[in-house]
């Protein structure tokens, strides 16, 4: 009888865990050229983003929630923006988080797939934490922000799932050769030279 109770308990645990995990899926948006794991279909809205110069730039916000946790991807379209704003895009986004009033616990360069970027982690006034990845590719600034309640595990399943896509919907990945030159990795082998 004890064995049946143990089996029933295990079955409940696995069914419950699967039910909680089944909402997560790979969300792809070809128009904004990215994919990321979300816990549900995100709400999408057009927003305005203030660049380093103070100019308002069009952006799109993708937001999903799971309980008290909030997962967002903000894609800022820098097409046609001033060259100074483009050059400062990553640093300006990181500075915005540094100035948010939360305690910065990590702040460093952090690329994704060989694409330049920055990572900021914060402890917020309510004890919750924010994990932010900032990347820039094809005139788009990608801000991936997971904000979770105090005591939550690091949301790596979201934070590390960002994939940036080209206009054909293919994953963009770069590596460096023995001369330090960056090149694009092409699925199936080989590479396309990248002029820097």
C-alpha cells in the first residue's frame, strides 16, 4: 500500500510539472527578426523608445507573464536614426537600467551568437530581480528583460533563448577565424565573410 502511495505521489509530481512547463514555447517573429522562449503567447504593442540624443524611436514591445514573473522583448528600430544614436544604442540601454533605482548586481559585455551585447542584472526595491540582455543587429536593438519575484530561480530558459534572425528567418551567428576576423556561420558549414 505504501508503494502505491509513493507511485501516486510521483505521478502527481510529474503530471503537475509537465502541466506547469507545457506553456513555454519558442516564439518567432520574422518581421522583427528574433525568436525567444515565452511562457504564453505574448501581448504585442507599439511603443516609443528614447535614444541617447533624446529622439523618440519606434519600438515594439512583446510581453508575457507567468504568475508574478514578467518576460519582455523590446525591439527598437534604429533604421534612419542618427549615427551617434546607433553607436550609443547598447550603452544607452544599459545606462537606462543602471539609472532605474535598482541595485546593479552584474554589469558587463555579453554577446549572443558572436553578436555584440551587454548584460545587466538588478535587485529591485521589492526584492525581485531583473535579468536583462541587450543586443544590436541589423539596425535593431533587442532588449530581453526577465523580472521575477524575490526567491525565484534565474530565468535562464528565457534569458538565454534569444536568437536573432536575418530577413530570410535564418539564425544569425558569428565566429572569429585564426586572424581574428569575424565571419557569419552558415548552417551546413562554411561561412560568409563579414566586413567590419
